[in-house]
């Protein structure tokens, strides 16, 4: 039952990742997927090995990493925006061959 | 070996070439000239010593049973093709090579001396490139001497190439003039084409006989021919083909029709060079070649007939053209062609009756006459050319319309030229009479038709030579074009004229029959008075005609020209042979072979290679879309792929 | 110990030179030159010593097929060895290479830009060339072959002229294509190198000894190796890299490439393709014989209408190198000796040509013969050099081309079958066509009136250019005057090959 929101979140994340053109939106989609996975960790931990806490720890660990990663990504996006005033990935083709 | 110093005759010019070629630029011009002349003088003396020792000496093994032997003096292995075919460089002395040593060194020495004057301006200042000129002369002399003393046919080929190159260099001596460059190129390429056949001939001959060596070949010509028994190509025996090919090689150098076209153009070179190379020595190399291989040719009648026909035709053809040329050097060049053709014909009228032992009139005589004529012709033709050079040097033109009436201004030259003309026309007692008479006798022995034909050409010879003579020295009063009045030239130029004129007078009395025969034995000849009388008569008619037409300015020549304008024009244009060659080389070879091949190479062969490259490139471009760099695209593809695999796995599991 | 073998120093010396060059500073060109000249001189001396050693050993009665053999295994699982050994052919090829490297250093005296890097690649290339000639192990040979090819790309691409990127790419790709075929061929040979059950080997001598390659395999392996090497030998129709490549390459690279690298092709053809697979060679050699016959005449005709000096020379190389392969395929001692003589002759002569063309181009900045004329008056030294090179090319006795070509023709004519004879006659016609294009160039370029007024101020050759050309001219004249000296060194090296061919019924 706990898996349903996780599944919905993951589906939204994938859909958003593939379709959105704005980098911020893509980043948000990415975070959605990540969080859905985190939920899964917690859920499965509880279902399968209630007496152990590895899933919980892993989730916490993932949240911390995700925060750092998001910070880096946002920094990149902001810098790109400063240079080219644009965060649309279809327009950002300067580095392409 | 008593004659081992013969090698010096060849070595000195070679060393002179290397020395003058390398150090000449650093030395004074005069010095190089004098040095060249001195070296050539020494060579001449040695050559005379060699020849006289050979002809009159009785040293060990020189004469056996009254037959003069062939002596092989040096033989150095140059290159071994295989066990049998070994190319050697050596010195072979026999009657004809000894005679040629005399001819070449004499004329070469005269030309060296003469060039001191000719290659300088009127103040005696040597021209630009004087050192180079003497170096090339030495190179040519070396090559020509090497040619005549060849011990084997391959050495002959080597020196054929060498004389070809020296001739190329000397014709193109005035390399800033496009005409000279063109002429030198033409001379080289035409003779190269002939040499190609020569080479093929040697390949065939040496393959079947397994030797290059003249002595081995000629010692037993019947065996040599028999070694190719049964081998035929297109219905003829391969030996006939080989000998014909070798003849073509000789014909190229000796300017036989239709390979004669280079010789008239070669007159672009300095006149002394024309005298040396294109009148006296190199152009007779072909005749010499046939004479060298005479025993083989005699046995191969088919090849002999071809030579005979070509020779007889060329003799007439060239004489006819010589009658209308206005450039005196060209006229002399055609005269040379005609005279060489005489020698060829004379060689070729010899016939053998089965075995070689049988000697009848005609056989052996033709050979002797040919060599004798070669000797006398070299002398008087060199004389004529050097006279022409003196005239050209005086009036700065080759056209006879710029000359006329020079007799008063240049008496010595005029008399020398007259002697040359009398000699070539065959008036006794001048040199040409004796040798030409022998040739005619040999021709009559072959058949009445041959004799009459050659007699007619002899008459024509007298006519055109005196036409030139009268047009240069008489016709009308000379108009002085340049600031200098023409006059006899300095002694360096006049002395050779006098010496050669003297030789032209007396050379006929050399007992050629005793010295120069094909087998080294004596050949007793006597003047055939009926032939001699007839030929003198016909020569006198020719001279008389020329006198009537050209001694004093008159309308007759013009009238004759107008009577047959087409014929005259055709003869003047040398019967359009040059145009034909031009057409073949430019239109056919360049336009229709080389250009298409080059196009084919660029567009088809290279195109295919480029096509391969382009196909690879465009294929890469085509599949490049897949690597778009868009993460979203990748994710989508990944997702679809993952789902598909999952679906397939599920289906598999379920089933 | 392998270091006691003098042969290994032919690889070590260029490598040391490489090291020395690497230590030089980027700025000073003097040190670079000094190192390069030293390396090249040592190589020449080594090569001369090697010839003397070889002659002495042969005179002393050493009749083994390869002299100075030694080997070190460097990859045991595949039996790959650094196996060294030389016979007469390798000796003369090493001598040739040393001379051309020497002349090449002087020809690129004023190399600009990046002289140090240029010489680095140049010596890497030489390392490959020498390594190839001293090796008798298939894989090691192949490795050195590649070492010789790859620097070509950079040498042309960086220091070339004209459409250099295209040319460098084309040359490298075509030659790499050849290498691919060759690699396949070598692998094929390796797996059939020994009879069933015996350990496989890469050593050429052992493979020839075993003679174990099945006939049906030879039909595939022979064309692979022959074409692989033939591409480098500019065999029709795989020759088109040559005109473009040479036209763009800098002088010294053209010299080394035409002078030595193209010889690798001919050398490989007989040492690997024919020697190891005599059966296929006799059976299907006629196909390649026809192709090379076409090369000879085709190259000569193409050269007749070119207007770029380097193109003329490149096509002339196609013709002359065609002669090499042609003679090798004639399978008899005389013709094969001629082939090696022709390699020597063509190597020196073409190097001379390219050196002179480079010097002329360096002055006039054009290679189009229509824009030049009368250069003989302006630069007599270079003019005379060019005429000598031309005469050598068209086969003047006394210079190298004549002796080589004649040996080939007479050797080829030893065959009695009509097919080979006709081809021989066709090949001989090239001597006339060669005369046509050489004289055409000489006439247009050197003789006549000066075409361009600016050319009148140009200067003649300077000392290092003279040194470079004189070295080559002396080589050309030496072969031309004393061909038998070289022919005798070469001739008996073909005994094993000819024996092998006779054994299969040639």
C-alpha cells in the first residue's frame, strides 16, 4: 500500500525528466525519482527486516547526498543562466560537437 | 699486350670531361679551351699510334694466315645478369674500330681546335658556357670512342645511350633558345624510341645465343643463328626479328627514314657540334653497328633486304629534300642523311651464297666500300660543316639568302668548300670518288636496278651540293648586313679547314681494300671503269645543271619552283614528316593516351578511393543522430528498452 | 646477449637520437641539428661497416642464409621474438636508408616551424625503417612497419604544404588499409606456420623451413600479404595515395618516403609473400604481374601530362616502383636482383629529385612547371642536379637507373612463355615514355627564357643543400658505374627464394 505513492512519484519523475525542457524542472523530476526510491527503501526495510535499520540509514544517507548534489546542480544552472540567460536544454548546444 | 695503351684513348676524354665539368667553372675560359684541345691532341696522337700499329704492325697474334685478327685488349666485368649473360666493358680492335679511332679523333681534334675560334665573338672573347661546351665535347668523344671499341653488343648499347645524351646536351647547348631545347628533346626521344627496338633486339638475340660477345657471335654466325632454330614469331624466325630490331636501333642513330626527323632539327646546336656529331661520327653509329654484326646479317637475308630498301629510299628522299632547302645547315644535314643511306645500302647489297666461304663480287666489297665511304665522308662532311660554320660565324645567319657572293670575301673558305663539294660529288681524284665508286660497283653487282637508282642519287648529290655552293659564294654580289664585312676567320678556324681539305683530297688513295675488310683478309679491288666513268659523267651533269641554274642570278630557279609549286612546297617542308610526328605525339599520345589516363587516375581510381572515404563519412554522419547528447533522449530510449526487456522476460517466465 | 649484435644498434641509435632530441630545448635549433646530424652520421658509418662485415663474412665462406642472427623472446605466449638477421638484400637496403636519412637531415636543415619535433618524428620513422629491415620475425617486422608509417601522418599533417590534411589522411588511411590486410595475412601465416602438433612460430626462416602452409590457404594469404605490401609499393590501382601524399609532404619526408618507405613494400613482398607462399605465388602471381605491368606504363603516361613537379615525380615513382614489383614477380634471380638494384636506384634518385624539388620550391614558392622557366640561368647548381637526377631516371648508363632496369628486362626475358615476354616488351616501352616526361620537365623548368622576372633574384644552393644532393648524386653514380658490386651482394640472397619457387614447379 505504501508503494503506490512511491510508484506515482517515480512515474511523475520519469515523465518530467523526459519531457520538461527547463533544467530546474528536470532537476525537480530527478529529485522526485530519488525520493520515490527513498520511500521504497524505508518501506521494504519495514516489510522485510523490521528488526534491522539499514534501509533507514541508507535513506538518510541518500537524502544527504541528494542535498549536496542538488546544490551542485543548482549552482551550475545558475551559472549557466548568468552566462547565457537561458536554462532551456534545447538551446544549450554550444558544447555539442 | 703491345696495344694495351689503347685504353688511354678512351680514358683521357673521360677524365677531361670530369675535370672540365667539375673544375671548369673555377678556371679561365681560355685555359679550359686550350686544355681541352691539348688533351684531344694527345688522344689523337695515341689513337693514330694504335691504328697504325694495328694496321701495319706484325706483333704477336695480330696477323694469322694473312688474316688480321680481332684483338680484345681489356675486358672488365661491369654487370653480371646471369652466368652466361655478362656485360663487360672492354676494348676490341679490328679493322673497322681502328679506322673509326682515326676518324673520330681526327674530326674531334679539328672540332676542338675550330671551336676555340667559333665559340668566341669577333674580338676573340669566349662565349658564355665555354667550359661546359668543352666538357660536353670531351664527353661525346669519350662515348663515341667507347662505342666503336665495344667488345659486346651490350657495351655498344650502353654507349649508344651515352652518345645520345651527349648529343642531347650539345644540341641544347644554347638552352635559352626554345628551338634548341625543342630540337634536343626531339633528337633524344626519337633516338630513344629507336634504342628501344635495339634493346628488344639485344634481348632476343642474347636470349637465344646466350652471349653478348661480338667475338663469340661472329666466330660462328651460322651456329648463332641456328641456336634459335624453330623459334618463330609471326611467321618469321626470331633471329630475323632480332636483327631487324637491332637495325631499327641503328636506323634511329643514323637517321634513316622514317626516323630521320631529328637530324635536321639537331642543326640548332653549335655548328662544330653538327660537324662532329651530326655529320662525321655519331650518325654513322648505326652503320657501324650493322657492319659490326655483318656476318649475322649476311646470313639473314630478310633483315638485309629491309635495310637495303630503307637505305635506298632514304638516299633518294633526303637528296630530293636537300635540293630545295634554304638553310645551309639543313641542306647539309639532308645531304648527310643521304650519304649515310649510301653506306647502309652498300652494306646491305652484300649477299651470301649459303656458306660464308664463297666470296664473289659484291659480297665483301659492299662492306669494304661502306666503311671506306664512312671514312671519306666523315672527312669531307666535317669539312663542309666547318666551312658552313665559318660562313655562319661571319654573316650571323643560316639562310643562303643572307649570303650570296661570298667568294670574294672568304676565298680560303670558298676553296675549302669547293673541295668538299667535289669530294662528295665524286669527282676524281677527290676522296668521295673512290669510295662512292666502290659502293656503286657493289650495287650493280646486286642488280642493275639498284645500281641505276644509286647512280641517279649520286647525280642528285652533285647537283644539290653545287647548288648550295653557288648560292653561297656566287649568285649575286654580297650585301653587307652587319658592321663587319665577312672575311676568312682566325687561324684556329681556318687551319682545320685546310687540314681537312687536304685529307679530302688524298683520302681516296688509302688502300682500304687491304685494310678494312669484314674478315681481315685482303680484298683486291680495282676500279671498274665503266661504272666509274658513268658516275663521273652523271656527277658532271649534276654540277653543270647547278652551274646553269645558280651560278649567276637568273629567273630559272624561280620558274622551276612555280612550275611545280606543290612539289616544291612539299619538299621544302620535308614531305610533312615533322607534321606527321607532331600529330602522332601531340594529338595521339598526349591528347588521347596520357590525358585520358591522367583523367582516369584522378577521377576513377582516386575517385573510388575518395568514394570509400566519403561513404564512411556520410555513414558516420547518418548515425550521428543517435548520439545527440540529449540526456532526455537517452533516458527515453533506456526506459523503453528496459521496459521491453522486462516485458520479454516476463513473457518468457510466464510461458 | 642481443646487445652484442651490431644489428640492434640500427634501432638503438635512432632511439638514442630521439632521446637526445627530446632533451634539446625548444628554442635553439643548433643543438637539434647537431644531434640529428650526429645520429645520421653514426647510422651511415654503421651501415658502411655492416656492408664491409657482410662482404668479409661471405668471402670467408659463411654461406648461411642470414648472417648475424640472434633473438630474444619478448612475448612468449605467441612466440613473438625480436629476431634479427640480415642477408644481402637487407644489407643494401640498410645502406640505402642510412644514406637517405643522412641526406634528409640536411635537406630539412631550415625546417620551420618546430624543428625539434620534426626531427623527433623523423627519427622515429627511421627507427621503424631500420627495424623492419633487420627483423626476421613476422610480428616484429609488422610492428616496425607500423612505427614507420604512423609518423607519416603527423609529418605531412603538420609540416606539409597545400591540401595537407586531406593528403595526410588519405595516405595514412590507405596504408593502414594495407596494414589491415597484412595483419590478417600474418595471423593466417602464424596459425599455419608449423606442421600439426608442433609449436607455432613467427620466425620467417623457420616458417620457410617448415613449409607447412596448406596450398588452399596460400590462395588467401598470398593476396592478402602481397596487396598489403603492394599498397606501400604503389601498385596499381592502390597507388593514389602517392601523388597526393608526396605533393603535400615536406621535402625530407618525401625523400624518406619515396626513397625508403616504398621499398618496404617491395622488400616485404618477396620476403614474406613470395618466400613463405611460393605455391600461391606461382599460381596466381600472374594477376599481380599484370597489375604491376600496368603500373609501369600507366604511371609513365600519367606523368607526361602533370604540371606539378611533385606529381610528375610521384607518378614516375609509381612507374619505377611498379618495375620493382614486376621484377620480383618474375621469380628468377636476375630479375629479382634487378628489382633490388631498382629499389636502390629509385631510392637515391627519387630522394634526389624530391630534395631538388624542395629546394626549388623553397625559392620560387611554386611547383607548377608552367610558371617557371629558365631556372638553369638562375640556379645552375640545382639545375645541373636536376638534370643528373633526370638522366638517372630515364636510364643513362653510368647512373643508377640504367643498370637496374636492364637487369630487370634481361631477367624478365629469360622466361619463354609469351605472356611474360609480351609484358616485358610492354615494360620496356617505359624507357621511351620516361624520356618524354623527364625531358619535358627539364625543358620547361630549366631551359628556355626566364618566365618570371622575380625569379631572377633567387639564389643558388647553399652548403647544406649541396651536401645533401652531392651525397645522393655520388650514390647514384656509384651504383651506375659499379653495379656489379651491389649485384653480387644481392644475387645470392635470392637463392632460397628461387629454390622454394623451383620446388613448387616454377
